[in-house]
C-alpha cells in the first residue's frame, strides 16, 4: 500500500514539475517574442517617413527599452525559477530508479551501510 501511494505521489510531483517547466519555457519564449516586437517597433520608427524626426529618437528609445525589459524578464524568470525546477526534476528522476527508497534518499547520502 505504501509503495503504491509513494509511486502515485512521485508521479504527481513529476507531472507538476513538468507543468512548471512548461510554464518557464513559455515565459522565456514570450520574453524573446517581446524582444523581437520591441526591436521591430524601435527600428520601424527610424525608417518610417511619416514619423516626425524630432520624435524618432524617443520612439527608438522606447522600443529598445521594451525589448530590453522583455529580455531581462525572460532571463531573470528563467534563471530564478527554471534552474531550481530543473535541479529538482533531475533529483526526482535520479531517485525514481530506486523502488526501495521511500524517503527519496539513497543509503549513500544518509550514511547507511552497503
């Protein structure tokens, strides 16, 4: 009974973790998309004939700012959340192979005998 509950708990954790990693990936790709859109807006304003020349520098700066903010958000979120989730997932995968391990720790890490 304990074995079945333990396996179900691990499966739930694994699915939750994969969902979290998917969210991290989506956020990073969204940051990349925002970067591209910001740069398109920025450099589109420079080449646009209808934009007042005195406003081109402001529009260029706003577009670059938008691009850099999106890039920073994607990188910071990816590092702050994605890396710890990836480490947790790798540890979970490593422990999955040990069916006798109910605590999630191997005997080597607890100082047990061989």
